[in-house]
C-alpha cells in the first residue's frame, strides 16, 4: 500500500501540472479542435510509452516511428501497446473509440459536434470515465481522455527498456572447428551410404546378368 501511495505521489507531482495545462487548453476549443487535440496528445503519450519500453536503439526506433513506419500511426501504437501488455483491453477499446471520434471530426467537413449521433454513441461507450451515464458526450469524452492518460502515465513511470538479446552467433574459433568437423562427418556418412547403395545395386545387376537364359 505504501509503494502504491508513493508511486501515486511521484506521478502526481510530475504529471499534474502537465494535465492541468492540457485540460485548460482543451476547454476553450471547439468540439472538433478538442477531439483532434486530445487524440493527438494520447497518440504522443503512447509513442513515449513505447519508446521507453522497446530496446534502446535510437536508429531503429526512429525508423519505426516515422509516419510511414510500422508504428507511425495511432492505430498501430494502440495495438503494439496492447500486445506488449502495457494497456488492457478496456484501455485499448477506449483508445480506438477516441481514434474513431478523431476520424469522424477530421474526415467530415460539415459543421458537426459531439452531439452528432455517431460521435455521441461512441462517447457513451467510453469506459475510462467516472461521470454519470447521462453526462454530456463532450464531458464524458474529456473525462475519459484524462482517465486513459493517467493509465499511460503510470506505465511510462515504471517502464524499462527491453534488454538487448545477447548474440550466440558468430561462434568462437573452437566452435567453428567443431562445427566443420561435424559437418564433414555428416557429409562423409551420406556419401558413404550412397556409394554403398550404388555398389550393392551394381552387384545385384551383375548377378542377374550371369544367370543362364532359359531356352525358348
């Protein structure tokens, strides 16, 4: 219990000012701006989490996270965080809903807001919210965004880079010599068996040819 309280204090002291600032930035935004900014923020936080968890190889990491890389999209980052066990299925589901809401706003030039039926329905499905079920869609959306951000921040706080696997190859000179010896023995055995089979077949054919022919 003490460790949990200590962890909460450490994360709060580090992240609370950032969350308050983020909340203040979202408040005056239009519904479209709120949806786009919130999704972008969580996208960036997921990237930070994955960078903290993967092997510390800057060159490869940059390749993976560039826009056309394997982890260049919000969707791919959500799935990777889930597959690495960094987020649960509920967080994955909410992040996907937030991504879909972002796309609803981003791909529709019409003047829509959180009361739009499709968007409101997605907001009602969000689970990382402590608001009443009849809360306004935008309120539930923002509350859920902050709830998921907290989940990601906890994982970021305790994340450690994966250890780079040790190479068992290339082998030592002694191992190379032993490998050559084994390979030679295998080849010689195969050749020996093949030669023996050929010799046996020739002997069999020669014996058949020596048999007297029957008179017709």
